[in-house]
C-alpha cells in the first residue's frame, strides 16, 4: 500500500474573512455577488434541501436577462437555431424586453435539446445535448413541427 502523496505547503496569505477590505461574497475571480433577492433564495436553498420554491418568476426580469447575456462567451458557436451572440446583440434592448415579456406571459417555450451520443473508449456511449441559448430564442425560431 502506498503512503500519502506529499504536497507543497499552502501559500501564506490572509484568509478572505480576515481581510475587512474584501467582501466575503466577492472572493471568486470574475464572479460578482448575487442580487439581494437571489442571495436570499440561495441562503434558503442551502439551508434546507427539502425547501420547495413555487414563486421565483419575479426574479426573471430584464436586468437578470441582461446579466445572463453578458456572461455569454462572445466566441461561442451558434445554437441549433443559428442565432449568434453578435446577431442577438444588434438589437439587444428590444430582444431582452421581448424575451422578458414572453417569459412572464407564458408564451416562451424553449426548443427541445438535440441529443447525440459520443462513443467512449470502453465501448459505451456518452450523451451530448446541443441546445439553443435560452436568451436567444426568438418567436420565429420556435418551430415545433
């Protein structure tokens, strides 16, 4: 039986909670804090795995959709509907407003995921889902036929 692997000692730097100038919620590089409402939802969800959330749609507003769009990789390929980041961004304000209206009125329906299987080395297959980006669905792209 092999012994424990030796590792180098950790770097000596102050812990985030020891540094009063740093907010504890902003420790991760490139990730901002959650808005106040979503922060409370996250705390409740972590507090009890049995909590059921039945009314969260009010958190999906134009600001939340805009934040989601801004987190998209600019070099990402288009979804199965062919919509690219650049094309959606051309009329961003109107697209975000339209998406928000469709979500809240119940008219938004995401496209089904296109499923394909990738062969694995052991002979099995791994499922891979290719979807459209939810914020990029336009009413013209919703074809269920």
